[in-house]
């Protein structure tokens, strides 16, 4: 009868030890699972960050071309003379004489030029020249325009404009 008594003590003891080992190991595995989940979140965050950086780099690359194109609409500080030459060439092409009365930088700290010019010629040619200048590929707006007929029968348009300017290093838009 001894073997059943020993078995009655040994089997439950083994069962208790097995259950204790199971729960201890389960606790360790659960703790490691929490650590792995934390590491996975960290990896996901870093992966998203790398993806955003790659996207930002590609967008910046695309923007560089657009920036260069937009800069072309502004007159660089070193390109004022070529801009004035372009205005005079537009006048010559339309049989008018364009003379620049004044050029000054914006006194309010902005990045614009204030231009005053006179256009002489026939009425039709003067108006075409005004239109050509207004629709030139530059950031400009006409702030004043007056027309007068001189004693020789020629029309004179006095025009004031505000032209967008950029720091040196920009490029001017091509003449059209």
C-alpha cells in the first residue's frame, strides 16, 4: 500500500510544480511579448519617420524646379538694366519709343521696384506696347497710366508700375 500513498503525494506535488513552472514561464513570455510590442511600435514610428523624410526629400526636389520657374518672374537686383532693355525692345518691336523716367526700390522694405516710363508713338502702337508690357512674363502691376496727345500729333502714355524684385542670383524670364 505504500506505492499508492507515495503516488498520492508525488503526483500532486509534480502537478503543483508543473503548474507553478507553467505560470512562471507564461509570465516571462507575457513580459517579453510586451517588450516586443514596444519595440515593434518603435520600429513602426522610425519607419514612418524615414518614409516621411524620403517623401519630403522628393517633394523638395520637385519644388526646386518650381522655385526656379517662379524666380524667373521676378527681376533680380542685378538684372534691372536687362529688364529695362527688354521694355525698350518691346517698344521698338511695336514702333514706339519707350523711355524710362525713374527707377527706385520700394522704400517700405519690400522687394519691389517702382518704375515710371513714357511711351511715344501712334495711339494703336502705344496701346499695344502698354498691353505687351502689362502681359510681360514678370511679376508687375500697373499703378498708373495717363494718355496725352503732344503738339506733333504723337500719343504719350505715362505709365507707373510696381515690379517684383528678387535678390541677386535670380534669372529674368525670357522675352516674348
